[in-house]
C-alpha cells in the first residue's frame, strides 16, 4: 500500500511526462547493467484481455475490430445479458481464437490478474467490450512493436476518443497503458481515489519502458448505451464498492441501480433515468467529426 501511495504522489508531482521520463531512466540503467527480465520466454504475439459485463451493445464490432491484430482473446465475462452468446457466435462465425470464461462480478483487479495468468503471448492488449479500433490501426500497431527491442519490457500508451450519450458527441480523450509485455512480476491492484476504487496496473520501474503514441487509435463507446444500461453503468462507476457489497448479499447490479437511482435522482425507472442522463450528458458536448471504423458502420447498418 505504501508503494502504491508513493507512486500516486510521484504521478501528481511529476505529471505523466515526468513519470515516463523517470521510469525510462531507471529501466534504461537497469537494462544496461543486466538487471532485467527477458520477455522472450513467451512467443511473440498479442493476447487480448477482455473483461465484460453486459456489453451486448458493442461487443461484436469491438472484437471484430482487432481480429487482424491479436492472436488470442481471453474473455472474462460476468454478464447477465446476451454477451456470452454473442461472443460464442462471433467466435464460430469468424474462426477467432477466443477463450471465454464465466466469472462472478467482483474485484476487477483480481479478474484481470486471472486473465493475465491465462494469457499465452508476449504482448497483452488491455481491451474493453466498447473499444473500436480505427481502420488499418492493427497493422500500424503490429509494425510498431516489431521494431522495438525484443529484449525489453514496454508499456505503450495512446489516447482514445471517448464518445458519450450518442454516437455524435465527444466527452474527450483518455490515455492508459493499453499494450504491454507480460511479466510474472506484473499485477493489477485495487487503489481507491476520491472514494472510488480503481484497478491499477503495477509494473516494476526497473523493467518497463513507457512509450506514448501521440494519436488516437480508436473510439471508446463507453458513454453510448441503451438508456437503462447507461444508467446502471454510470451508477456502478460512481458507487462500485456499494454495488459489489450489494451483489455479495444477493442483490443484482440492476436491482441496486434502481435503489441508487431512487436515492440519488428520485427516479427508480432505469430507462427514464438513462434518458435523463443522456440528455444531460450531450447538452454541452462538442460534436464528433472524425472517422467511424468500417466495422462499426457495417454493424450499425445491419442492426
């Protein structure tokens, strides 16, 4: 816990660029003196780590958008909707190497660590069921990592365009470590900031070099859902610890969302609450004027 707090403090003081610089200096020194771990114990390739909970809105185009990029999918699913059935259908129709595991909802850090253990390849792609990669970006990423030193460990960051409310408005951009080399010393841990728990990837400073790709590589449709689903998602994000505690008592996320909706907004009907949240969300948002991936357009045209 002390190490996590020190990391958070350093991040606040140094900012992203300063933290990257410090990490890269330390990892470079360790590599030059031979204090490093060779990642080539695993075969070259990419394992997509996909944690899903009721992602039936976008899971199909999401998985298909990376079919030419990844070598396997590790899908850890806790859904109560048709997400697992869609994943199985996509696997069969497109011949994808998808390993689907059913797990109860819970601590995301524990679920991600289990997905890491089940993965097979040298590179891990942190993927969500509402990410859509831009066209031709898969070949760019493949070429990018092939040009890196295969003896080194990397954290590769890039921004996503975050779409909210509907498909026509932007919430902004967000950046994380989306692609990284596997190590037994790598793990996710739960941290709490402003009373909200997050799953944070902890990568040894001596091993991992950080690289930032300064262009958006796709869309994140996290704010685009059917109204009732969006209501559950927003409430879960704000009160996820409460949701997990309720689930352990036998209360589903949807049931607890109705309780919180009534408590926070005075609205128990999740569809009504979702429509209100969507209208509030897009009222002052800028329009999205960028490209839409072909896989997304095909999916919408077929719907």
